[in-house]
C-alpha cells in the first residue's frame, strides 16, 4: 500500500532511490543518477522532490508507515506472544524479500548523518519497531513463553541485532539467497535461545 502522503510517481522515485542506495550508498544517490535510473529528466525529479535529502526522508517515512500498518495487523490477531513474534518476523522477511530495494532502511545509520530531518525519520522507524516488539516480549515474559533471566530490552537488542545481521549478509550477497528461508531458520534459533526452558 502506498503511503497516503505521497503520490504514485513519488513512490516510484523513492523505490528507485532505494535501489541506488542499496547498490551504491549515499554517494551513488544523486539526482543525475536517479534521473538516469528512471529515464527521467532531472527537472522531472525536482518537480516531485526538492533535494536528495527530501527523497531519503520520504523513503524512510513510507517505510515507517508501511511497517506500522503491517505490524499492527499482526498484533491485533490475538495470537499468543510466541506466535506473534514469529508472525512479526516472518512478515518483515517477506516484505524485504519482495522489496529488496528498501533494505537500506535496516542500515539507515549513515544516511546523511548531519541531516536533522533524516535523523528524525530514522528515529521514527526505530520507534515503530519498538512499539510493536516491546509489548510482545514483555507479555511473553509475563506469561512464561520467554526467559526472564534476560531483561526485556536486552532480548529486543538480541532479536533486532540478529535480524540486522541476517539482512546485512543478504545485502552483501547481492540478495542472491532466499532471505525468507534463512531468516526463518535464524528465527527458530533465536526462539530456542530466548524461550523459557522451565515453562511452556
């Protein structure tokens, strides 16, 4: 679903920007390169965005909104915490498998760090992740699904760090392996690590 704040043409531009960022980093994302990628004129890009910074902000804002919507649908299903964690993880893997050009958001640190607008957009993505993950882990600990020997925040760091590492391996492999299959293998290993061994 396209974020309501952007037009379909703007969405095409941020998709192309994501491809350039994934392939070449921030230095490769120029209006000139973006126009070439899309077979547009540079002036056509500028009709939709004022700068490279605005394009990156729009990309990150789209991802935050998209993620919030997808994960909200999962947490509203009434699953138990373990099932919810699995569903959240699988949903994220499926999204990036279908949209590898957005994987740059997982590594959004370094995207024009001097830009307050970009930093605010990165913070929003982090807030969305925590908004959905924190209650699931806390509830899972309270109900005996997950270990209580590790603090909730540390469990979240372990989960998010493992996801980030898996996505990094996929990115440097040029997206050539099956991220859904290997990601789900990693999820099973994570659950083995964080599961409450004395309970469920």
